[in-house]
C-alpha cells in the first residue's frame, strides 16, 4: 500500500546506521540501518496506525505507542526514539511539514493564551495527577526539574542538592532578603533558601493544589513556617517587593505570548538592588514549535524558548542579563534516573492509573531524554538584575558561596 511505501522510503532515507526492523500488519517486514548495534524491532498492529504515523510522525508516534498500536518487540521505546532522533538531527523537513506546521502554529497560539484560568487548567493537567505518582521517581526533596551533575557518579538526590546549592549561590541571598519563588513545586528549594541560605522570608507560589499541600507540610516538618510561606496564586497576582526572585522549571509553561508580561511582572516585584535567576528548558535553535505530542498530552500551553526570546523580552522590561549558563546533557541524565525509577515501580503506577497511562509516561520520559541527548534542547540559567553593578564582575563568588553553603546543608535523602 502507499503508506507502507512512504514509510519504507522515509525510514530508508533516514536510518543509515544501527539495526531497525519494522513489521507491518499482515507480516511484511523491512530492515533499516547497517546492522550494527543492538537490534530494535517494532510492529504495527493495524494499517490505520501506519497511515497515522506516516501523515504526522511527531504527534502520532506517541499516540500509537500509547494506544498499543505501535509495539516495541525488541529493545525499548527509548532505544527506538534515540535511533530516529539521532539520524533526524539537522535533517530537512518532510513533505507534509509545510502544511502541518502552520496548522500547529495556529493551534498552539490558541492553546498558549495562558491567562490565569488557562494557566490553572494547564497546571492541573500535569501536576495535580496524584502525588503518589511523583513519589515513584523523584528524590526525597521532590525536585521536578533538571539536576546538576557536578561529577558523573552523583546520585539523583546528590545532583539535585548540587542544583539547589548552585542556584542559591547565584542568587547571593542575604539574611535580610525576601525571596519570591515563581512556580515553587513541592517547596524543597524554598526550604533550602530559608534553612541553608538564611533568607529572611521566602514566598513560593504555584497553581497546583497537590504541590501547595506538600510544600506546606515540608516547611512545617522542618520548622520553617515562620519564614517560608506558600500560596496557590498566579505570579501575576503577587504584590510587594522582593530582593531576590527565582523561577525553576516554570517558564516553559508561561507561553510565548506571555513572555513580556512575565518579565514586566518580575521587574515590578524586583527591588532596585535585586537579583533574579531564571532556570528553564530551552532550545539552542531559532524560535520554533515545541513537540506537538508533548504539548497535547503532557504540558498543554507550554513552549520551549530560544535564548533570543528570553533575552529580548527581558530587555523590553528594562532588565539587565548579567549571566547566562547553558546546561548540556544534565537533564538527559536526570531523565534517565527518573525513567529507571518509574519503570522499576511501574506496577505501582499501574495500580494508580491504567496501562495506557503507564505507556504514555514511559513514552514521555523516553522522548524527553532522547531529545536532550540528540536534539538542540538544553537548560538555560539566566541571571538578571536592574543595575549593572549589582552582581560581582567575575564569577568567583559562585564557587565561594557554594563552599559556605555546603556545610550548612542537612544530609542528602534518597
């Protein structure tokens, strides 16, 4: 049939190394690559699945795997995605991209109208699933963002602690500082800022009901309720001034249309001598669409910014970018740890949800890791101030601050 011909020619032109066998309904099979490496074998259960994937592979591959219509017979879905993305890196657009991209752009423009109500719905879609799900694969401090592997042998928990220490050092927190955390998650870093970095007050805001309860419980358990508070509040509704602002893994959810609002709000909240640290997933390429499967099923309303988009928007808010650091492959290692933990406890996830959900999350964690390894996806840490002289002129202060912070830290959990 025509779709099998398109599939064979498309994969034949793409996969030059490795060993991939694709089995179609009815028993027909094709081999791709040069036969090297561990073999990967996938099977389509019905002709409609083949047709769907050929017409829109970025969206439909995940859908077909989640629905059990694209079956991985040998290897894993991660192995399959790595093979494809490794070869697709830097490749030309397919014949349907000229049609699909404008349609996706329009769809995403509509989905990314992230007013307060839309932002709350988007957060609920992912972060309010069930805290028992996140307990399956996160570290004991529940850091759901990229860890910092200062050395390769670090455990996930150790690398997450290193991330907390690194960001706190860049913030240069003083004992008199009020800190605003936009998108505080389950509050682990806010407790670190108060307990270890000795901030006077820390306010964490999130739109997740599950996260806010967990954050409050964490602060109470550590005896920090007098200096750490949490609100279920949109960042645009926060009032008052703060000497320090931090946002870790939240900017990806702001939506391209709201970047100027985000930075204008931060400029209003940041004091004249203030320092801000933005930690976000981003793309090293020119501004482009985010993977359509991820934005439809995992993070609705999301967009991975290019550095040019971040900096231009910050400039329009009269903010000064004082430092930029690019983390390459740290998130791939983080995602590998999450995926290994999730798969080791998959039966527990199955008891909470169902088989389709487990396949969807396996695909999500696999696709994300493969993208960080083989595509132009990184983590940006952008330090921002209002004055040119707020931050030291060399980066020596970061290492010095980390030396001071480390002895104050509580033991690392599992």
